[in-house]
C-alpha cells in the first residue's frame, strides 16, 4: 500500500460491499455481507470507528449519505428486500450500536431487491432515487421538508424491459450532483430544481431528466458497451458546457461520454412561454401546499410503470458521443469515479487493483498511478 493511502482494518466478518464518504470527506460508511454497517470518523489523521450495527437481515448491497443540511442521514438497501433510512442520534454513546436510528423503511414492490440508491440535495430539499435488480426505478421526496422519516413516490417506471428470470443483471442509479443542471444553463428560465439521473441499465447507460411537468423523461441512451455496465459516474462541472459521464463495463473497458444539450428547434421559442406559465402555476400551488416535486404531482395519478421510451418531444435536444474507450486492464470493471474537477478517473475491478487515470492535453486518458487492495476491498 502506498504511503499516500490510509489503510485500516474494517472489522467486518465478511466481504465489504460498500465504502462511501460523506459530503465533507471526513466520515466513511462501510457495509458488508455480514449484514452490518459501520461509521468511521477521521480524527488526528486516522479513521476511528464511531459505531457498528446490524442494519439488514441479509447482504447489504448499497449505502449512501444524504447531504449535511438536514442532519446526518444514511440510506441502505439489502438482499432482504428493504430500503432503510438511518438518522444519527448524538445523545447515544459511540460504540453502543444505537447511534443510528432507523426512521424509515420500504419493502421493494416487485419482489426484487433494491440494488442501488442515491440522494440529491438542492438547498434544504432532498430527493432519493432507488432501483431494483430488475430495473424498476423509484424517485421519492419527503412528505414534509422538515423530516426524512416519511417519503412519498414522485415518479416510478422501468428503465428497460424486465430481464428474463435467471439472467445476470446490472442496474445502478446516480443523480447529477452539480449545483446547476445543464438544462438551466441552456435555458436560464428553466426550473432551477430540475433533476437529472444517469442509470446503468444492463449493457447500456440512460439519462433521465424532469420535464416542465416535473416528470422524468428518457433524454438519451449511451450505447456501445460489450457487456453489463457495472458502474457509472457523472462528473461535476456544468461550466464546461456539456455533461461528462463514465461507465465501467464487464468487458474490462472504461468508457467516457460527452453529452450535449441544446434547445429543441421546434420548441426553442415557446419553451420560455410554456415554462413561465408552468412556473406561475407551480408557485401558486406551493403557496397552499408543500414545496418540491411532490406538490406538483399531488393531484396526479402515476403513469403506468412500463419501460419509459426515449422521447422526441422534449423542449431540449440531447446528443452524445463516446470520447474515450480505456482498456482498464481489469478483468471486469466494478467501480468508476470522477474526481471533483472531472479531469481524473479512478477504477477498480476483479484484479484487485485500483487504477488512476488522467486526461492528457491530447484528450487521451492515461494511467498515472495504481495500488493493490486487500481481499476485502477489491470489489
């Protein structure tokens, strides 16, 4: 292990399946096949265990921190078919197993476990996206902005046709976390709280965005993968004028895509008028009801949950291109992630090695560092 990396014993009894930093990078949550979660705090340059608890009745498949603006919250999903939200109780002593309290739980509706989740924060509002092993996606928001103990569904649909029973599947979901969505940059009058999602859907990558009615539409599909897409990463930095997305694939390649967004030629002029009317209606609604996407959907019956096809009647036009196909040297890429600036990539895979990639002036992505991980960290 390089001297630049911190190595500590996780203490889990089985494979570590999740390792996630919080918003500030001074906390880590780890989760494992041993059904337990652990939270670590960075103190004096070392990672010290705050608490550990049995979170699920089966292997934990994913976990994530919510933003820091509503207190310390975690979400987790497991093979026991449950999604759970945990809230830190600072009155409980560290190491008691009671520091994080379960305040919300949801059973997967389609008899397939949730496999991936992500939070999105805009100002003091939170959203949660979660997807099942067969590609059923749900987006939720709190019923009340003052509490994360009760959530309501604001949209749900299949990201693709349900895979045949027994077939290996791969689904991941991630919000675009940049403070400014590209749609707002293209059209300043557009909803500042519009949401964008990138989804690994079997052997493809799909982007979904919210429209003027705050319903998700399928914006674009990024194809060309030679196997299941294991992981995805959406780079920050809308100031570059386009979205940058990376995928890690079972075929051993890391691919980088540029996605460009512009006004649809048919709707460029009327989009301002339509959105102004939509905003006025929404603002009127919010004066008598709660804020957020849920208020716009409160009186609407949900759409059928069949696979949502790509749309061509959006006010925006989306085009994408593959700009890099990196031979990662991994046997199977399991994780990819951009640096904050989007000019570096990290990847890990079946070979137990973590590799770091940097974009050269020529535009080519080159490996500049690698480190081997221990057996319980290589996934």
